[in-house]
C-alpha cells in the first residue's frame, strides 16, 4: 500500500486510536465493517508506520473474549491488505486474573517493508533494538522490557473498585528521530447528573489528575526526554453546566429527587410556553435532547467552546484543529451508523495529543498542509459506540537533525 521509501523521502505516519469495547460485544456483525474502514484508511494515506492504540480490548467480558481478541489481532497481522507490513508488534493486556493490574489496553504497530531505519526501545537495556518479523506479546506483557505499562492508583477514582484505566508506553526511533507513543484510557463520567452539578465537573478533576500522572511519568528522569504522542480514549466531556445553560437558555428546569436518597437523580428542562415541551431530560445514563442534529451540523464544531478539559495542559499538550463530529456515543445498531445514543452527551472522547516538540515534527514548513489530516474513521457506518480517530502526517527524512532552528530533543543520542 505504501510507496517504496528511499533514504531521502519522507516517511508516512498513521496514528489511530480506537475504543473497541462495543466491537467485541457484536464482533460477528461489526468486525467486517470495522476492518474494511480501517484498510481503506491505510490505502488512502499509504503510511510506512502505523500505530493502533485500542482501549477496552475484548469488551466488557474480556476474560471470555481472549480467543476473539487473538483472532482479531491475527487477522490484522496476516490480512492481505497488510501484507507489505512485514514487521509488526502487538502488546495486549490480557492479565485477567489480576484485576488490580488489568487495563484492557492493546497497542499494535506495523512497519512497512520499505522502512529500513526503524528501531524500538528496550526499557530495561535502555537502548534501541532492531525489529524483525511479527510478534504478539500478551500473557507476559507485564514482564516485557519493550513497554512501560501502569494502571492508575485505585484512589484516583474511588467510585470504581477495579477500574481498568491506565496507560501503555512504547518508544521508537525512525531514522534520526525518536519519540514516545502512549496508549491511554482515562476515567469516564459515571453519572450525567453528577457531571452537571459542578463546573468543571468532579469527573473532569479526576481525569486531570490521571493525565498529569502520565505526563509526569513519561517525562521523569529515568530516560531521555523525547517528543511524545498520547492517543487513546481521554473521556473528555463537554462542560455540562455551561452547555445545558446554553442549550436550554429559554427553558425552566425541574430537578427531581430520588425519594429514597433525597438526591437529585433527574433533570427536566421544559419550554416556558404553555405547551411545556420537554427540551432536555438527563438521568444517570440518559441524555435526551430534542435536537440531536446540533451535534452533527458543521460536525458539531459550534460546541467546541464547551470542550475545556485540555486547556489546563495548554503548555504541555497540543492538538490539531478538530473538524470531525463528537466521537462518542454512537448507536451500536449497525443500521444507524451516524446516530448518537441517548445515553451520554456526545463528546470528543477519542483524541490524538502531542508534546510541543512532537508538534514540531508534524507541523513543519516543508510539510504541506494537505499532507496532514486529523479525522475519524467510518463516519457513515457503525464502528461501535466510538468512532476511531486518526492522524496522518509525513515525517521528513531529516526531522531529527539539529541545527540552530530545530529542537535537539528528538535526536537519538
């Protein structure tokens, strides 16, 4: 698929993040479409290096889905559309027997046959290693020196005894440039009503704490500091308090309490006129808004002003402009691939973020703007409740060569 690469040519990079939990809940009906859309994305962008970061690998019942996961990964590894990617690595967390460690994360990497100058970092030996063949690391992932894997401390999200959230980090050297790739899954909003109570919400604070944990971990003194890309399910949500005030500015709100706990468990926003039409109804796992099109018109970008969680990290993390619709929660009905479920407020949960030095690798004067694309996969078909999100760009052949105008942090010493 990728064109043959000479020493002087740019390398095509394709980064993909995909929460595949609901894919494994209906693998028989969704897998064929999911793979077809992914292969079409590869065909379109012709990358030389592909990184796929999956979250919720195996679905809700991951312990019983191990064979399905292995079948899915093997199909990716040995499919005809991927035959030119002669080197591949998969790091799958299948440590089901240890819920205190299990993250359900899976990171897969594919290297095109024409890409000769790529190596992977060994975190124990603290040096880069040459890659050959295809390898899948699953049962012994916890002891693999090729990844750094951690689960967030339990007290980061006290409401969930065995939350799967955490991160997996790998490090790569391509030509004269090295960078980290981090697969990440942050905490979700467990209750829509609780998310509305404060601005920013208590869940947002939990996500900030966990993300700061990851950033501090991957930039500490144990290893050389390099450009890094974080991509996964950040579970970033729109700020409910200010969003509801805007969507229902001319409505009256009724807060309904649970008679047993005396706590608000339902919000009902009604038009102020005589018909008292319900505009928005919110419960723990219900979000029913009268006009779902607002999340699709102009790709929902008019609502980006309520997407505030990343602003806390503006000095440490960058993102390209979002021009695709909220990536979650899509209908899991394969006949309604563009419809959102009435369970959560649609939001851009799935993202690809980067450090300032990584952004310098992506956005360069010699990189034509049309060669950079940040978008979703399968916009018109059902891919599960999350649409995968990708970033495609070209890495210039001398991206890491330092001079007075370039950062030295991406040079492999």
